[in-house]
C-alpha cells in the first residue's frame, strides 16, 4: 500500500500501527472516565485493559489463523507466532478484552456486570482509531461499485480499474457514535444494560459492515467469520433483553420468535447480495430494516424492564 509508513528518528513507523497505538491510548484514557461513571474501584478498568493487551493480541491472532481460508493451508506454530506475516481479527481482540474484563473483575472483586458496562466505550474508542488506520491497508473496502450513485463522493476509493466504498470510514463513524452513546448511558442505565445494548447495536451494525466488506478477510463463500460472530452478539442481546422480565410478555415472545426468522432472512439476503443481479440498494435496505426492527423491539423491552 502506498504511503503506508514514514520515517521517524531513523525508524520506519507503519501508519496502521500508529493508529493501533492511538486506539490503545484512547481506550486507556476513556477507561479512567468510564469507571468513574460506573463508580467502580479506582483502576478497575485499567486493570482490565492491562490484562487485555496480551489476551487481545493472542485471541486476535488465533481467531484469524484458524478461520482465514488463505492462512489455514500454511498453518503451523512457526507461522502462527510470526506476526510479521500479518493477520489479525477484530472480534478475536474483542473476545480477549471481554475475557480480560471477567478476569479483572474477579481479581479485584468488582461487579462483573458494571465492569462489562464500563469497558465497552473504551472498546469502541479503540475500534474508531483501528478503522481509521485501515486506510493504510488493503482492508475495509467493498465490492467494485457499479451503480454510479456515490462515484464522486468522499466515501469512494478510486482504484486502478474500479471504484470501491470506503467501508472502513463508515465503520469508524459508527464506532465514534456508539462510543459517545454508550458512554452517556453509563450512569443512566441498570447494570449490564450498557453492555447488552452494545452487543445489540454493535452486532447489528457490524453485520452490515462485514457484508459490505469484500477484502477476503476471514471469509468463506458468501459470509465471513466475523459476520457470523456479529450475529451471535446480536442474537445473545435479543435473548437477554427478552428474558429480563418474567413471565414473558407479548413483546418478548415476538422478539424471540422474530430472531431465527430474521437470521434466516439475512442469510438469504447475503446469498442474493453475493450471487444475484438484484439491486444492492434494495437488498441492503431490506437488510437494515430487518435488523433495525429487531433492535427497536429489544430496546423497547429494555425500557419496559427498567420502568417496571
């Protein structure tokens, strides 16, 4: 990738790595304020992030190595530990951070649910900078654009032969918005509501973004591994919100019944997006509408549970 690095004091600095560093530093800074919002013990979130740094790296690398179709034929201990050949996964890093938060909550005897709430704005701060850094990689671009609608906008990358949507830019914007929204929710919601809201909104939005991405990263056939993990986040949150009040009311029953139908519908849409000539605008409009309906219903259930 052109202009992917620069020289500083005789050292080669990779721009993507610089943005990763900014992401870690911003997560550390925001963790300090997040734990204050949740009234956690001083240093709780810092402890989680310190543990998360090695765990996030390990999980990020392992998930990529064992699920990327291009890497699997060359998998070996030597290649797995050789970070110079590249290959990481965002969801692996996230899973490492969540595990680190659980470990930290037990070590310092802090509320696990409160700590999970506090850690999600820092996660989104990290993702914001990481996505911006993807500008200097071959990641985060869409299929070649053919509609002509966005051709002359800042959202489009002009390649040698085709035009591509800067999916990384949309993801960065979504990460920033989610970071702000989730941080503002910290002292206004019951324990675990912020975390579950993050699972819901991040899972739904990331499912769409992973669909838009077409960089062959951890992708099998017409779906990607990280897209499936997005669906898991999304589904778990819907189930958790539906089960918050017992006995189940009508909205909760509808939400639970709608989930498998929506997943099947989205898989069908993914197939059509990849294999059919039907308008991508139409397919994505239906795609987003299905996810938005599920999100709206779950957030309404959360509101009812809090008011009840």
